[in-house]
C-alpha cells in the first residue's frame, strides 16, 4: 500500500468523487478551496493506493509542525479489510517531528442520531495510537473532539492558528473552544 502525494488526473477525479460522497455537506470545504491551498503548499491531497488501485483519500492541512488530518475516507468497496489502519500506520511512520491532529464529532452527545458511528470512528483511532485532547471545539457549530497521535499535544491556540493562518481570521471566528 502507498500514500501517493502526486496523484494522477484519474486519481484526482476519484479523490474528488470519494470526497463528495463520503462527507456531509456541512463538513466539506469547497473543492476549489482545497485545490488553491494545495498550490500554496498548506494542504496536501493524498491518494491511498495498492497495486495501482485507488482505495481512499487523506487530505491534510499543514501548519508549522502540525499536520491536521482534515479528511480521511476509504472507498466503500474496500472497507473492512484493514486498509484504513494500514494507511494510518504508513502516515505515522512518515510524521517525523510533526504533530498529527484530527477532529471527530463529539462522542459525549448521547442524543446524536449517529452516535454508534461516532463511537466506532473514535475507537478506530484510539486502537491506532490516537489519544483524546483535553478540550473540545465548536467547529462551525459542530461540537468536535480532538485526537492527537501518541498524545503529542496541540494547544487550542495552536489549533486555532491553523484556521487563522491557512484560511483567514474570518473563518477562524467560527472555531471556538467549548
């Protein structure tokens, strides 16, 4: 399995298609925004592949020594085969001095319609070495838990700076500490 940082035009088409299908509209950034940030070097779109077959995607935001895994999805037909876990292990092996951070929907909201999905997602990341942060955030009105790899902490101020710096102060106004 490889994490291809230079996807072909065909892979990019599959990446975008999976991105559009895998994430709810309220969580997606405009694809054009992602493409612009990739050109600026503050975002990276990675294709998960095995033997030339497209299996999934990872989209990162990169700021200083922090990598925010913004989107991570495996093709429906490839799920349940350990691909997500293997992709994370490859990612972890390439982090070096970077701190890895990701957001998941709040798992303490017992009234959430998709609570079992949230808990499965959380448990997946915990099994693969991610640790919960001591704070939660309100991200554009959605309460989120933050996880970091091996407990390598990121303060709220550092997290918030990602949005101010990579996007804009206006966008950062929608990111609040809970």
